[in-house]
C-alpha cells in the first residue's frame, strides 16, 4: 500500500512566509512530528539565490528589483539564481529519505514526473545530466533545486505554465545563458488552466514516488498552517 502524504495547495503567496512554513514543516517532518508534506504554491515575483549563486547572474540592481516589486531571497537549496512568479506551479516536497544516497534519484524522479506531465499536454521534454531541470529543446521549462538536511528534503520544482517569459531580463536563469526559457502555454499556443496542470503533476509525482495524497486547498488569504510546537507566527 502506498504511503500517505499531505498536500497543501497554498494558492498565490509571497515567498517569505512560505519559506518560513517550509522550514517549520521540515523540522517537524525530520523529527517525526508531521507527515510527509508536499506544498503547492504560486508565488508573487521573487528571485531566489541558491548556495552556488553568482552575483553576476543577477542582471538588475536590488533597488530596481524592489521598485518593481520583486523580492530577492537567499536560500539553502542547491543551484544558482531562479525566478518564481505568477503563472508558475511550484511544488516543495518535504519528505524523509530512507538513505542519503537517495538524493540524486529524488531529483531524477521529480524530473521524470514533470516530463510525464508535459507529455499529457502534448509536449516532449528532456532531462540534462549536466544541468538539472526539464527542457524542451534548448529552452528550460522547469527548474529543480533541492536541499536535504537531517535526511529530509525541502525546496523543489518550479514549472512554467503561463509564466511571462521576459524574466531572463532580470537574471540569467539557473546560471545557464546557453538556454532560453519556455512555458506550457508557449509550447501549446493556448490558455492552460493551472488546476489542470497541478492535478496532472501531482498524479505523476504520486506515481513516481509511490505515495497517495490527502489534499487540502487553502482559501485565499487564509493563514498558513504552521506546525504545532513552533515559535513562528502565522503570516
């Protein structure tokens, strides 16, 4: 029987409170106080800087970014510079790993689930061993960046659904100037419903990881459900 996992669809949120929720859930899952949890979210515009981020890949000053309403946040995931914003589906799997060597297969399983999802929308995509993520030809459609601490994962994937594709004017996405960027909408030349992509993606992830989901969709503006026994305030 597949192991149960909780899915929380947070809707559209700013990045900072969701990062705080991730970290609180990570501690709770690592300590056995909470079940495996997958967060689904659409972020307000934000640029995240991974552990290997190069400042040269940030193409606009922090002052100009702030004036445009784009947050900049340093995070503990691997990788370089990544943009999140409206029109993306972001998924953060917070799950205990049975063995440390499961990290690379975890990334591969995420990429395979995204590729399977895209195929359902008529899009053929590929992995690249030298640059993690999912690509359609020479264009990135999904970024993947994880952190694993205390044998528990956090951070995850960002899939472009109807994302505005001019964010490469702000950053060099993932530090790879040789690749462009694309989205499901750009590839299919039609409007794509976020919930349709979310459902297909979650189904592919469930199959790839052998889990079943108990889903909970938060109403717009509802407080984030921080785990018990944490000092974090609801945001």
